[in-house]
């Protein structure tokens, strides 16, 4: 399979990003051709992205990804804006994208509702995302659940292009992992996300004290509706626990919950212990990588490899539409 996926350099990597996407990115390197992209053009859609912060965040994210297990020798790891073919294909694909489809994108509607100034890039974001994937003729995309609608749109765009101009693009399928939907600990009705503020995410490299505090104060019993076995907050803690603890530990706590004996304080302590154990090797590697000075070269080499594929596919797309 040729795998493509991207992540925005907009601050810290959190548990949602890791369990929803990055952990699979790492596993998929075995036996597949993987292309992973730090999508900085996408990050520009956030109004508060400062230029210096963006420069710094790209490098930091690359180091975080390597610490998580992305191997830039085996895998193509690069920064989106180093391959400007993304934006050219985006324009071509925009011309086979339905305006109506774009107005139905949930992420756009949610983000637009929270802002005073809504930039055009935010509206066009899913077209650029389709271009990111299709530029590499990728057939599979590991993502969290929040991205499924965008991926469905990417398939529609591929289909429309292929129908008009002859088959060029595969219709990319999602790969969803067990952690495809991690919710905020402070408000388990919302996904874990940076946009809602620091209390709504747990960063992979965050100080231990801060992680402990966030887990301790996780919302538990609010929002339990009659007939429901578990409140959204407790269900979310179990979702994360399943990703970090052995099955027998999870089963024991589930049994206690069924029997009405579970103390949430205990659940949170167990979760904290196992989470820190899972994160420890990543955090250690990240600390070692802090001294690595060749990250710009690593990313430039990744961009060179990506660009070889991108040039060829864009050239073909240009020819198909009559721009050659
Ligand atoms: N809560 C989540 N649960 C599971 N997967 C998630 N992803 C993000 N949040 C969750 C997945 O992480 C990958 C990278 O996504 P991104 O670049 O869109 O990440 P992000 O948008 O920077 O994450 P945030 O915190 O949600 O940012 P904002 O608030 O800016 O939108 C994707 O595969 C995504 O599915």
C-alpha cells in the first residue's frame, strides 16, 4: 500500500494525535511505502499562527514524530511547503470540487462558528487535503475519526476528476485505529483538541505533574443519561486505558465498574501509571533528539524524495486538463 498522512505544526502533539494517527503511522512503516507530511500550509488557516512560531513548530514536530518512531530513512518525512506542487494540484482539484460539498464540511462549520474572521483558506482546507493525498496517488490514509468526512470528499474529488479526464487518482481509503476518537478530559463531549485550550488536551511531552493533574481532574459522572452504562467521561478514560494497559487490568476495572465498586480516583491512578509507562520511551528519545542539529537537512532530503513523485503526478494532471 502507498500510505499518506499529514499533521499540522500547530503546537504540541497530544494523545488524540498519537493514538488517533501517529501510532498507526509508525506501525504502517512495516511493509508499506509511507509518506508523512508536516502540513504547514494548512496551519496558516489558523489566524493566530505566528511566523517564528511556525518555523519552530515544524522542526519540533519533526523531532516529536521521529521520537514516536517515524524513521526518515525508511519513510518520506517532509514539510508540505517544501513541495509547492501541493498548491498547484489544489487549484486544479478545486475546479472539480462542488461548492455545496465544501459548505457541508462539519469542521469548517464548527471552526467558522468560533471565529470572528473566517479566512478563505479554512473553507478550502479540504481541497488542499485532497491534493496532499492524491499528489502521491496514495490509496490509504491513517486518520482519526474527525477526518473521515474530509477523506470522503477526497474520494469524491478523485472520482470527479477521473470521470472527466480519465482515471489518474485512486480513491483513498481511511485506516482507523483503536484510538480514532479520543475526547477531551475536561469536556468529554468534545474531541481532544488544541483549539479548545490547554485543559482540553494532554501533550505527549507535557511535564508529568501537569499530565497527572489533568487526569486527576478529568470529568467523570457528568452527562450520564438514563439507561447508559457509562458516562462519556468514564468511557473516554477506559478508551485511553485500553490503549496503554494490559487487557487483564482493563477487564478488572470494567468488572469493578459493572459491580458499582469502581473508585474513579483508582481508575485515574491506574490510567496515569500505564500512560506514563507507554510514553516513557518516546519522551526519553525526544529528550535525546533535542540536541539533533541536522533536522533541517533530514526534512530537505524528505522533500526531495516527495518532490520526485509530486512532479510526475502533477505533470500528468496538468496534461490531462490541458495545461501542458
Ligand atoms: N481527539 C482526537 N482523537 C483521535 N484522533 C485525532 N486527531 C486529532 N485529534 C484527534 C488526528 O490527529 C491527526 C493530525 O490531525 P491534525 O493535524 O488535524 O491535528 P490537529 O487538527 O492539529 O489536532 P487538533 O488538536 O484537533 O487541532 P485543531 O484543534 O487545530 O483542529 C489526524 O489524523 C486527526 O484525525
